[in-house]
C-alpha cells in the first residue's frame, strides 16, 4: 500500500498578514508572508517539491524582506493511518533590509530539511 501514488499533485502552504503595536504610542509593525507548498509525486511515495517563501515587514522607516526559491524532494512512508515523511531541498535565499538611510542585502544557498507526520 502506498501513501501517495505516482502522478499525485500536493498543494498546500500558508499565507498571512499581521499588524500590531507594542503600545498605543508605537508605530505599527506590518508583516506579510506567503509560503506555498507544491509537490508532484513522480514515483509512488517520492515527491519533487518547489520551495518558495516571501516575507516582508515594515515599521516606520525600517523594512525587511526575504525571497527564497528552491527544489527539493520528500519521501512518504505509510504507518497504518498516518503518513511519515522526510525531505531535503536546496534553496537560494535573498534578504534585504533598510533602517533609515542604511540599506543592506545578502544572499546565499542553504539546505532545507523536512520531517513530519500526516494524521489522516
């Protein structure tokens, strides 16, 4: 019995917006994020994944942003009603920030590991 058959498309993720103040006199901190999970099982239990992340925050004259994009894979194991998965990906990340007149940016490549259980 397979957790997921070849040809299955996995779609999921999360997105959000938050806006809050430390106190009534503070400037509002706004944060927006978008993190879709897109995977395609090219073999039974083995998924190729597109890894994406976008985060943006701003407060007064300060801002920070991140964009990540990469590729990965996950393997699913049927555990009798639950599906265990483990995965690994390679991601390119780009960050930028500004604080008043100071601006900075950096980028790099990192490994993204996943381990979890699906309770169905």
